[in-house]
C-alpha cells in the first residue's frame, strides 16, 4: 500500500492522534511545539508531500510550493486567515487551500473585549506598578470609562460583529464601523457605517478586525493616529501589518493616543528589545486570540477535515475560494 505523505508543521498531539487512525497517511511532523518550523526545514520537509497542515506563522511561499512539487494537492491552515499562503500560486497550480472560519470568532472577540478593558482601565500598567511596590495614589491609575463609550470597528466580519455585540449589549457602547465591503447594518446590532476618517475622529476605542491585504496594509498609519482622540485606545486582534508599528510607537510616546493593546505584531514573535515593550501604555500578548481548548480543538478538526478531503481529491469542507 502506497502511503500519502503529509507534513504537519507543529507538534500537536491531538492532530497526530487523529491522523494516526488512517493507515494510508504517513505523517512527517516538526517535533517542536514551542516554536515555528524554520523556513529551511519547511522547504526540505515539503518535498514529496501530498498535503501540508500548517499554522499562521508558517509562510507557504513559492519556495515551499516548489519544494513540494507536483504531488502537493492541498494546503490546510489551522487559522481563519490565510495571508501567509501564496494563494495566487496555489490557484495557478491547482492546489486546494483550506482554512478554519466560523469557530474562533467568539473567543477572538472575547480577547478583544479583554484588551479593551485592560487598555481603557490601565490594568497592565497598574499591575506593573504594584509589582514594583509603587502603589501611589488612586489618581495615578485613572483610566477612561468603557460603558457608554463610542467603539469604532474596522472590519465587521464575524469577529468584528461578535465584538460589536459584546460591547453594545454588555457595556451599552455606541458602535461605528467601516470596511471595504460592509455598508449594510447587520441584523441584531445597532451600528452606524462611517468612513475611516470619521470613525477615527469619533471613536474612544478603535478595534481592528479586517483581513490583511494590499488595501489594509498600514491602514492605521501616522495620518490615522493624528485623527484619533488623545484619550482613545487602539486594539488590534487582526494582523500586525494593518498597523504601522513605527507610527504607533510615535503616537504612544508623544501621547497622540492614550494606549494600545495588541494580540498581533510584525514580526511575530516581536523581538524582546523592541521599544513597544518599554511603553507602559502598550499591552502586547502573544497572538492568543484563539487560545482556548475548545476553540483549538474545533480549529484542528476543521484543518484535519480539509487536509483529508484534499489529499483524497474531495471538495474541502472549508475552502478558501480563490476564483
């Protein structure tokens, strides 16, 4: 029996247990669970694969696709986003691409709410001061109210919509939103569509939920920070390159905005020496938006289903529509 070789780029016991149930699949798995597979290793191990099961940190570039060669049928990513995959080249070569939408929007929105609260109420800064023995006086830690504030959402897809509902129903916030595609007010939410400039000028919280593409790269730049309120906070749980990090650093240092809370950076991981880590008004967490046990299992199940369907020449349950 000829086995079908698949490359799994991260050591995840649950994934390996599921693949082990199929005797026709030969798994080549990168052994580390605490770091991304190095590019040279990814290129080497891709050779002869019929499928690749990857995560968001793995860049599936022309080099990787060339190394895999004509045997490659499917690239399945355990993520909703797929900007790390050369979609155009996969389309050209007839390689199917699968992703995992619909199962991480709630937990990502929950994290965005948490980051909003932390940034508005200066929780990380207060914790740092307490750990340093600097309890001071209460006026030192005054933030701004979350309840009743105006929240501007960039990208009202499934994650942005879940976040909007949490902020509106939980904190009675006024919701503004913008994006290249969304102009119809979704059901179940009282929200107002505005252009980006108006959103930046009127929002107390600017929360980024749009995909990364040519139109959104550095969408939040120096000009955007100039338009934001001085007591506004920026929350980004989308992609690091939607925000110009040098412009963000300047905005934080010069008090153009009050604070930023980031689940995503560019690059990832962000070097420990990066000056953003030195800003007391900047919160950075290591891309943990989907990091709940239930969500990760659901994402793995969808990623596996896409992989198995692809190597079996079947339609993918959750394809990236490339046409």
